[in-house]
C-alpha cells in the first residue's frame, strides 16, 4: 500500500500548514458533506492521514467522531493514524486502498 507524503509548503487551505499539517475538525466535517466524489468533476476522493495512510470517505464517515477529536489540538491522546491532513482526489492510482477497510479507492482515469 502506498503511503502519501504530506505537502512540503505552507498553506492556508484545509491542508494545514508546514508547522501544523493537521486539518481542523470543522474542515474535516465540512469535507465529509461533499461525499466520496468531488462536487466539481465528480472525482473520487480520499482522506490523507498524518501517518501517510489514506482512508476512503465511507470509513471517514464511520469513524468521524474519532477523527474529529484527533483533528483538535495536538496532545498525547491523539494518534497520528486518526489525524486528518487533507482531502484529495485519486486521479490515476489503480492501487490505492483504504488503510481501514482495505477496499480499493476508485481512480478517476486509471483502471486496474
């Protein structure tokens, strides 16, 4: 399973910043409302976590309370595997699988 690198440059979007790569709980919840496909272009989406793994949107919805709690202030109780960093579209990776349910995350342009 591929692990994704967090972005290397500062940002003011829901991708966090270089100093704090976590997304806010509000941005996480708002992103869930968009569903498993983007509102523009209907591209398949996934959630990138702080440990470099990815979650499908369905698992993010199922674990929303745990993820929203981890999106809060950093602390010893927060586990990176539940800390959201960014929503992203799967453009061409036919081998992208959810770290939680191990189901394949659909890609926009690649077929397995």
